[in-house]
C-alpha cells in the first residue's frame, strides 16, 4: 500500500537519491544533487509541508514530488515503478496544483522514460516542447572578453525582457529569481560574463570540470547584433581559463534562433527532456 506524507529535512538525501536514480534511467547520467534539492527547498514561497510529498511502501520512501514555482517534479525510484506510487503522486499533484491556483501541471520526462511517458499520457498529459542538453569540449578558446558578473549587477531586468516573450516564460518576482539563480550553491560569477545593461551569461560549476551555462540573456533592444554569440564564446574562454574542460547548456525546441547559435559554436545534443503539460479545469 502506498502512503503519502510531507517530507522532513531528514528525508532530503533519500529524495535526492530517487531523483538522481531517475535521471540515470531516463537520460543516462545524473542531472541533480542533494545541494540542488536544498537550494529548491530554500526558495521564497516554498512550503515543505505543503508543496512536497514522499511516497512510502513497506516503510521505505520510493517516490518524491514537489512544486518549484509552477513546475512539478514527480518521480519514483526505477526499481519500484509499477506499484502505484506514480499515480498517487500525480493525484496529490493535481489536488495541490488546484489549491495553489495553477492552471496546468508541467513535468519534464527524459527521452528514455517509457513507463513514465505512458503514465503521463494516460492521465491526459501531452508534449508541448522539448529541451535539448547541448555540450562542447573546451580547447584553445583565446582570451576571455567582457567582464565577470558580480552579485550586485542588475541582471533581472535583462532576463525578464529577454525571455518574457518566450512560450515557456513564467513570471517571477525579482526576489524569487535572485534566490534561484544568484544564491545557488554552485553559481560561478567569475566565469559568467556581462555587458552591463545589454546581456549576460550565468554559469554553474558542475562536477568533472563541467561549466553549465544556466542563462544566456540579451536585452531585446540589443538583439540581432551578435552579442549573444560574443557573450557565449567569451564564457567558453573564461571557463577554459578557470579550469573547466567541457561546457553544457539546455535549449528549448521552440527557440530555433538559440538552437542555431549553439550549433554554430560547435555544441551538439547529448540528450533530450520532453516537457509534458496537462491543463487543469477551472
């Protein structure tokens, strides 16, 4: 029998372990960490007692779910799928989403997630877009251009202007955006690059000398002039100078301009996440 309950702080390592095991099964490698979980639990407005849940069977935690903004993360350990935990987590998610005033549920699924894909589609979810993980080895990148980002740089207005017209844009307060992106445990300001008032990149430091470019934002008033490509190549150079060996990032399938840019600078697809949505009735 599946039992749901709010997680405690002590459940964090097991919850992260489940997410990581699902990553390995769905995309072939970890894309999460316990530190990421702690970052998400610490975001403004997140209520651990209301916005997260664990699924137990026979006294063992086998599934975990939480809301992050309007996004749902729900997963069941690959060795315990098929026991009903996934359906129980989705039932909880629909109830909680309505309480939160959400108009839809959104869940990302890796390209190898056959069982989870079948469950979501049976429950009325469908793919809206995909996100490609792109990567590139670093070599002789030259000298870094622009300057490093500082924690007090004005980034939010650029980000909001750059992404507010995108199909997957979700409004956020400046406080929430700052907490998520600038207070993350692994943000690397020294490798991130900025042209003040015009555009920036924001990098996270990953294991195995990987630089993850979490954000590449160019203000629309300065778009179409090559700034995005220049910031990206400057970030590659800064990453190489700071000891990284590879760079990676994610791009939405419905952002063809960004996809073409990343391909032009030599990035190739590593794996894919499909973005499933389910509308919720009024």
